[in-house]
């Protein structure tokens, strides 16, 4: 009863906020107008590139479905969202939308009929995109083949299924603003900041969020747990150990190929590289890397509250068993000292994914194995075999604990019951 009462009070407060704030919200129409372009072919090409950088196809294409026709189910803590059709079909897609309609969706988070959009569509990042770039993306989407695919309803939990509450959410948590270059920084740095915080919407995954789904400003790009996929998106604002230029070059290589001298991408990030980041121009990849490597290191979010506590004595037992397993099954590739093999097997020492507050990534990789994405610049990546058939939950906990507490790593130990939660393969 108490919980229900609190919900009623909260909804009442939000309703009052909407009544008070609605006029102010609707007093902010499009702040920029469309500028006619002389070369429509060049605009479409620009839009195609930006749509790739934005990874529009990943969300707006169902598995095995027509590109951009929507229908992909995205599971979240708030329920399941189903992405809409953004092909130029008149009846079911964007065929009846104008450039202004598209701009309002990208910049203000409003649909064509004026209702607020859920931020699973990352307009909180896309708002930073310029009108010219938004128009280019729209021009590209208008150029692709139309597909008749009616949009499917979301299946959200109460009260998140009450869309009218989004009026208050947007007023409290969302401020439309096109990116403004920092005159104190270089052109490349500003380009990187624009792509990371705008089209790339990196913070959508790599930032922790509160119970209302709003990004925590103090942990921007400091890492976040992907509830829908049971993976952890590691921090992007870690101070590089090498020189800034060398670190930027390595990170740019990782973004475009999926591998670098010390790192490889797996899990959800593998899909991002395959469908989006491999198409980055080299100068844009370097700009993104330069920007990320310039950020001050923030405090990482705490470990998940539901992780089991491991005693010091049991940690010692896990380390002894983990050392044996690692030397038998892992050292041949990742090396005894955890340094890996350059451009082939990632280093485990000082590895942000291994050291993340949540050990889920390391657990997933030991259990299920995986491959870095096959990209144009790295078409035959090396992979890792799954150990789930031969390792018990205790074995996985031991070897992951060993990796998290060796070679200078200093992360929490892992309990077998935490491994058991993630033994099934992620479902998309």
C-alpha cells in the first residue's frame, strides 16, 4: 500500500508540473531553420555517412528484416520498446514527414504530431547535431527504398507506459542545445566532441543513469551497465598511460578495426564497430580519440548492489584455483604476465573491461567466448573459445577473480553465484 501511495503522490506531482511547465515547453519551437543546398547528391552522401556514424540501422532494423524498417525489440528496465519504421514509406514510415518534422524529433524529442518521444531514441544526444547535418540525414533516409512495415506498440511497465509523463521528464531532464565549439580547443578536438556527444551518442551506453532513465551528470562517459544485454559499457574518460597522441592513434585504430595493439572489442560494442564505427573517416576517428583522451578521469560508478560479497579467505582460494586455470588455459594467448599479443589477443592488465565495477564482461567472455568484428581493415579477427562446457561456476569465478587481481589490477573478487546469473547467452 505504501508503494502504491508513493506512486500516486509522484504522479500527482508530475501532473502539476506538466500543467505549470507545458506552456513553457511548447514555447520552444525549432530554433534553427533549414538552409537550401545546391548539391543534393552531396547532401545525401553526407547524410549516409552521418547515419552510419549514428548507427541508425542497428536499432531501426529487426534481425533479418528490411533495413531501416524498424521492428527491433529493445528490452530495458522499463519494458520493451519496438523501434519504428524510418524508411520513406508514406503510410508507415517517414514519407509524410517534412524536414522540420525530422528536425523536431532529433532536436526536441517530439514526434510529428507533437507528442514527446521516449529517450530510448537518443535525442538527448542528437539534439547537439546541427540543422544542416540533421537535414542531410533526413535527405539520405528519403533516398532509400520505402518499406511498408506498420509500427508495433511498446510493451512498457507502469507508470512508464503513461507517455504524458514524458512532458514533465523532458522539462526536468532534457535541454535542447546544438553543439557549440569551444574556442579554446582545436578544430579536431571540437569535431571529436561533436561526434561523441552528438551523432555518436556514446553516452547512451557509457553513462550510468538514475531510476528515471536520465544520465547522471557526474558520471558522463564513466561507464554504465546495459541492463537489456547484461554487459557493462566501460568508462571512456580514462587517462591514457601513453602519450596523448599515441593513445589517440591506438584508440582510433580500435574504433575502425575492432582491434588495436592492446585491446579488442566484443559483445554489443562489436556490433557497433561492425555496423557503424568501421566506416569512420580516419580523421574523425582520430578526432574522437583525441577528445576522449583529453577528458579528466571521473569517479567510476559503484559496483552493482546485488553482487555477492566474497570473504578474504575465499578470495585466496579463488586466486589459487584461478592461477592454475589461467596458466593451463589462458596464458598461451594472453601471456603469463597478462600482456596479451599485440593486435591479436588483448592485454588483461590495466584492461578497463576487466577492471569494471561489474565483472559481467569478463564472465561473459570466459563463458561464451567471442570474436572481434570482421571489418574492412581487419577481415579475419582472432577469437576466443567458450569455456562454459568445461568450467563450473566456481571455475569461472576463480579465473575471473585472478584476472581482476593480477598484474597490478585491483578489482573485487567474483562469487560463483554471480557467474550463475550470467551463464545463459545474452538474448537480443
